C-alpha cells in the first residue's frame, strides 16, 4: 500500500549508512521552502516511537486527521498502518499472549 500511494519518500534517511538527523531536517526544510515558493501548501505527519505517542488512540487520531482535512488517501494509509496490530510482553525469554494494540503509534 505504501508504494501505491507513494507516501514514503525515496529520500528516506532513517536506517541508511552515512545519514544523520541533521541531513533529514535540512532536506525536509528545503522541500518545504521549494513547495512554498511554488505556492503550495505543506503538512507533515510524524510518528514518535516513545513518550506521549504511546497513548494515542487510533480512532481518535483518524478523526483528528479528518477534521484537519488530511486527504483521504493519507487517512486510509494511516488506518491500514495502525490496524490489526498485536503485541506481547516478554520476560526472561518467556513470551505472554499476543493482545490487540488499540493505542499508541509504532
């Protein structure tokens, strides 16, 4: 689905060798300025692995995105990305039962 909607940039830098956070930020700011210079509107949807975002309710996130008139294809992608997630707790090599994850962004 990601390829179909082309939501992940080919310039994605996370996990690539010789790539730093500052490079990603500079690239992001550059792209925003280019869009603004062409009279376009820009927005960003970011995911944080830890902290506050661990408690975001998936349904609430989608409602808020819709309220902010995020395009339908982005809503569908986000919904798909967050759907049918499961997690288990592991302690000393023993894994508990997989349970559905309804809150938090991976």
